[in-house]
C-alpha cells in the first residue's frame, strides 16, 4: 500500500508508486503546502524536452498556513476549468493517446465545481491510474483512526488496509522509523524509480508528459516492471 497527498496530475515517480500499490491512502488531513504539487503540475512539452510550464489552480486557504489539504478551496472554478482544458490541449492534443486523456478530463473538470482542491487533485490522479488499468482501492486518511507521531501514524494507517508492505519514497525514507511498522507486521519497501528514458524527469514533471509522448502502452510496461520489483518478499528495488 502507499500513502500520499493528492497531487494535481502527479509526477511519474508518484504515479508509479500508487500503481504498484493495492491501496492508496490519500493523505488529506495534513497541512497544505503551496510550494508542493497539491494544486499545481509542471507540464513538459512533447516537442522540446527542456520546455516546462506550471499549470496552477488558484487556491484559497481558509485557515492560512494551518489549512489542511482537505479544506483548501478552488478560488475560481470557471477560470480553472478553462486553464486546465486550454493548457493540456495546447501541450498534448497532437498525441495519438490524447483522445483517451481528453475523455477522462471531464470528471476532473466536474470536480472543480465542488471547489475542493483535494477532490480535484485526487480525481486527476484517478483518471491517470484508470488509463493504466489500475484496479486498486482508495481511502482517505481523514476517515481512518491513527496516532499522531509521524511514523506511528503512517504505520497505523497502513495497518488498516491489511496490507503486508508499505511503499516508501526516497523522501519518506529520510525520516521514517521502522519500529511502528514492524509492530504491525508490515515491511517497509523503499520505492525507487530509474533515471533514464521515460523516467528522466519523473520527479519534476507531470506524468501526463511521458504518457502522451511515449504513449500509455509504453509507460504501462515500465510501471508494471517497476511494480514487480516492489512486492513484499522481493527485497525492494
């Protein structure tokens, strides 16, 4: 299983971790971070690998810096709808796989009407996972019981799913304490992705770029290979 904040059209490194999991716990009850990817995605050009542009959705934080992700509000849904549609069309309409992505965008645009940034970001991720045929389950951390200490909380959340392994990215491995997971009978599996090919900008650019440039089928093959290396009992990466 994997635990991750809802990200707007997430990077390939994040999407790969979720794809490899049977459960995704959406971490929606932690502090919203404006400099993170919860309300924005860096789009990469199909024709010029060095060309990037931010797709950002204006977001209001009702409680200032203390606002939780689940409470962040889309400022102007109509403007956001136009921005999402126009920018994704501008960047990726020439891709052979664009029609499949475009069909899925309707649900993201509909979520904008709820004015919940967390729901929009979660839906954008679900659309990409659906294109890849993912059949896992999604639950939100705000609906699950867990203790407050960081590693203990993640372990408690992971244990609720009944999973045997917790997929942990490179950032999480810097602070994670394994003992709470071991107490639950959970293996901590360091999740690492390659650096070449479709993975070159996997930690910087939205996964929409490789999906539209290399093609959904090609990226799916890469994700399946990575997922097979990150199962309990395989020794991680």
